[in-house]
């Protein structure tokens, strides 16, 4: 077990060590400074802009950024929706997988568009290779959109008084070509040499050691798995996601995939410090996020390695920890660490079944997504945290009797209203959705078109755990995570449509809000620092941000957690 813990610690430290220079590289890319990769990517980017007719040097204000972002996402949605709807009749379908129903195609297209990759289907049997390629395309561009949005906020924070905040398309293309593509290529090569398939051939017929004849699904998996993690997407090529032996063959690939999903979110925080030339500020942000992460991951690992107390009462030794739903080649420690890394970072991939996790672990996984501000996904992780920075500055200013200021700009009523709305929206979407589903299930409602049968039919587990399954599904959707408590029967119109709506609202409104705040602040008159200016690069301010996150985010969900995983925890005692 000590060896397993050393593996966890080593992976985390290695990621941080690599993220600092990578963050410096990211800052150079978006500042327009020279990098070693310029000779490779400059011609590619010039070609892209030439054929698209876009002038990357044309400056945009925050409203133009939003218009470009939302317009291009709408085009991608319709492209993906129609491919999924007619995939059974389209090429690259050697296994003859059927077309999706309209409600499932709606949910899947939105899910991959918004960087969530919530999957109400199984990858081997649910989509064709053409659909997998379209979904892989969305995994690149959805991550690129998140990074581009964050860079616009970085630019607004850097400039003194301006409405010129760079060019969205320039930020977006550079995010894809210079950050996501090179890293994905490296990870894909590692996976191919470790045993992950990369082919367009259909199922392979094999004979097992027992003499059984089985068909094994394969396909262009390695490339898909690489961007699924680098882009903090999380959608699995196979139904079992990274618990599948072809998606995550060894402990080494497990470590690579963990590092891959953490590297960009970590690096974006350090990139902020290099971009603004305020490294101490980025260290404070990273410190707050890391404290929050550790408060989630330590109880989870402890719970998993100590095993199930109900089994212990039966006199059964659990020397390897709680192994239900876990792969023997990984073990409980690294599986517990993965479960928090993937929910904190909003990747949503799994190397064990979260539905089988111990109640404390389930509570921590839920809380990681409910807070949704520690590290986060590509780009959007900082956007979520930015909301809490604005609220912390405002509250701190009121406490000392001064007009709140952040980086030389006054925080006024308009910015605070936007930040408060975004902060409240997240729990509203999660709790309202869960309340609706719970009401139907509690009354065993006949759902008609929405579900074939009564509402209790979508629950494989009654009581507290069944409530947790419904709570987890909406939490995962609202946090753009995509993982699930898979005891829930979710491939039906009710869950496809309601989570699809939550996915849309919880992706774009939390992007619109920070961009609007950053744009409004950038337009304001710059106020030079004075003796009374609130310092935002101190540990005191870091504590203030953490307190705001704990009060506004975490405590909003305590009653729901008490009804679900916490109640389940006490039933095992």
C-alpha cells in the first residue's frame, strides 16, 4: 500500500513540475512571443486563416468574442447531431452500429460540444467510427474554446483601459495547434506502443484461454483517448472508459493518462502568472486550489484503502482495500486519486466504477463537481475561479470600508450581480433537476413518452444510493464532467433531454458571465495602487477566496449530500 501511495504522490508532483515550464510556454504563445515550435505551426496557422478568410490581427471586444464563440459552436452542434442521427447509413461503420434516436443524438451532440462528454451510450455499440471521429473533433475544439475564453480574460486583466481584447479565432486556433495537438500526439504514441488499438478495422474474433470464441471491439482508439484527457473531455472510446484494458492497458498508461488530464489545467494557472507578470498571484490561486484538492483526495484514498466496514463486520479481511468496481492492475489508492482528479478537473473519465465507491468517496466526488472551482477544465477552470475572485474582492472591500478594486479596476454593482448570478446558477441547475427526478421516482410516476414505464424503473438502487445516482447525474452535467453513478438508467427521453438542457446552460452562461465581467472591467479607468489597495497576491486573500468558495458553493449542497452519500455512510457503521 505504501508503494501505491508513493505512486500517487509521484504523479502529482511530476505534473506540477512539468506544468510550470509548460505554463510559461502557453503564456509566450498567447503573448505572441517567439517559441521553438514557431517554424512548424506558423505556416499551418497562416494556411488556416487564409482559407477561412479570417484576419487574426483584427481586435475584438468582449461582445464580439462571445458572438464568434457562440456562432461557431452552433455550427458544430448541428454537424454532430445529424451525423449521429444518420450514422447507421453513413460510411466507416464496419460493426453496423445503428443510428441514434433523436433524444440520444441531442444529448450526445450537446455533451461533446460543451466539453462534458456525458455518455448515455456504450462506445463499442453506440457509435460508428465516423461518429467517433466527429466526437474526437469536438473534443479538440471544445477544449480550444475554453482556453480561448480564458485567454481573453487574461488579456482583459493585463490591459489598463481598453475594449480591444485580441482575436477569438487567433486564440482558438493557437489553443488547438500549439497546445492540444502536440500533447495529444505524444500521449497517443505512448498508448499505441502500450497496446491501445489504432485501426479502422472492425471487431476482431479471438479464442480465449478458456476456449471461448469472442469478438473484441477495436478502432481508432489511441487518438481518441489522448485528446479525451489532454482536453479534459473524458468521453470513453469504449463503454468502460479508462477501466477498459484497451483504453488503459497498464499502470504506466494509467499514470500517463492521469498526467495528461491534469497538465493543461495546472499549466493554465501558471500561465496566468507569466502572462500578467504576477507569478505570486498565480501561486496563491494554485495554492488555494491545491488545498481544496487535498481536502477531497485524502479522505477518498483513506476510505478506499481501508475497505468496506460492512464486509469487515463479516470477518472478511480486505488487505487490498475496497476492490469492488476497481481494476486489480491499478488498486484502490490510485483509483481513489483518479476519481477526485477527474471530478475536480472536470475530465470525467474513470478507471474504476464510481457507483461502487465507498460513501465517503462518493461524497468527495460529488463535492468536487459541486464546488467546480479547483483546477477545472481547459480554460474554464480559471473562469469558474474568477467568479469567486470577484466575489471575494467585493466582500473584502465591504469589510474594510473601501470601494472594492481588482488589478486597478473598481468592482461595482453590475459585475457583482453577474458574478452572484453565475455562482447561484450552478446549485440551482443541480438541485432543481435532482428534485424533479426525485419527485417522479418517489411517486413512481408513469412517465409516458419520457420513460418507458414508471419513474422507479430508472433506479437500480433504492434509498440513499438511488438518490445519489440522480444527484450525481445532474451534478456531472452541470459541472461539464461526464462521469456517472452508472446504476442509473439514463438512456431515455427524460434523462437525455433534461441533462441536455442542463449541459447547455451550465457551459455557456458560466463562460458568458466571466467574459462580460472581464470586458466591463477592461473598459474602466485604471486606478494606480496605493497604500489602501487590496493586495490579491497574499495568503490572507487566498484564505478569503477559499472561505467564499466554502460558503457559497460547498454549503449550498450540504442538505443534498446528507440525504445521499452521507446517510449511506452512517448506515454502514
